[in-house]
């Protein structure tokens, strides 16, 4: 496994633990009514799990295992992978902080932070699509042998 | 990668881009409320990313890498084509429902969720019937006797 894919997958594993910690806190709060503010963490839990864990794990495994881009550049342009990694993680962490704080304080600055978080995550995903699209391909045929 | 996997994975990637963009609009609108209508895209965002992206990507990769049947066959490919068509029709109908309902009302759109549910069940059943026989142990090579 090459370094970029390792970083994606290890970061995804860290998010898995973070997501379950936040999810557990939300569930404990539902049962024990610790603090009504904790309920604002529910969308944070969903996105830590689905963006931080699931999407990032898929990105890492796809960048690692999908067919090679070319013999010289098996993983294609790795800069696109780094844009994905940076955008996804900075965007998600910004959301994790800004979304509950917006709900708790209503301060407009956190609203702007959410908009920036959205933009970063959208850019990250389109960069991933650009990176992986040319590697989703049918195996070329050699000497008349069938592809597949 | 076989051609059907190419279609499934590339379509999943298109849904990923669309679903993430819709999610970005909903999130940005949560922070800076500009257009209340954008909130109706939330359900589309969820359907597109859960079914159109995640489930379809899993189908595409599974069709590619599951063990092959005798003679190197990947089994009944028509079932996977049926799965592809119904899954994407279902995602499209689900994605259109809430934004359309906010414009024309819920009453006129009752067939959409029914058709969506039907499409999802047909897609899942077709893939299950296709993939079930391909979930096999790896063939064991004959060992040399001492």
C-alpha cells in the first residue's frame, strides 16, 4: 500500500473511533438527559461516520486498488489525492466545530465557517472524482485476447 | 475491470459528485440562510449518497472481484444490468421527490415513493440472485504427497 492510501485509511480509522464516541455521547444523553445541548451533536456523529470514516476509507482503498493510471504513474496525479485529503478533513473538522457552536450560540461567524466547510468538502470530492475517473477502466486487450 | 463494473462505478462517482454538491448547498444554507427551498434537497442528498454512491459502488466492485463461476464466467450479467437500471431509476425518483413536492404538493406525487421502493427491491433482488452463487471459497490446489 503506498503512503497516500495509508494516510487516508489510518485517518478513516481515527474518525471511526471519534464518530462512535460522539454517537455514544448522543445516545447516553438520550437515555440520561444529561444536557439538551448534546442533541446538537447528532449531525456531527452522522458526518464523522459517513464522511470521515466511510467516504475516506473508500477513497483510500480505491486510490490503492483501482487499475493503474499508467505504468509511469500508477496512482495518477497524486496532487488530486492530497487536495481530496486536505479538503475533506479540514472541511469536516470545521463542520464538527462550527455546527454545534452555531446551534448553541447563533453567532454569524460560525455560519460562515459552515459555508467554508461545505465548499472545502465539495472541492475535495470533485478532486477525488477527477483522480479516480481515469482509473475506472476496462482492461486493455492484448493480441486479440478478450478484456474483463 | 469488466464493462458492467465500469458503468456501475462511474455512475456511482457521478452520484457522489451530485450528492456531495447538494449536501454542500444544504450545509452552506444552514450556515448562511439564503434560500429556504434548499433545505428540500436534504433527503435527495441522503438517497443519492447512500444508494446511488455507496450501494452502487459496492455492487460495481463486487461484480468485478467476486470469485468467478466455472469457465471464468461472472454469472448472469443481465441481472446486473437490471440491477443497474432499477437502482438508478430509484435514486433519480427519490432525489426528485422532495424538491418537486415543495413545488407541486405531496398529493400529486404519491406514485414516486411507491415506484422508488419497487425499484430498490428489484435492484437488490437482482443483485442478490446474481451474486449469491459467486460467494465461494477459493479453489484449493492439489498438494503433493510426501
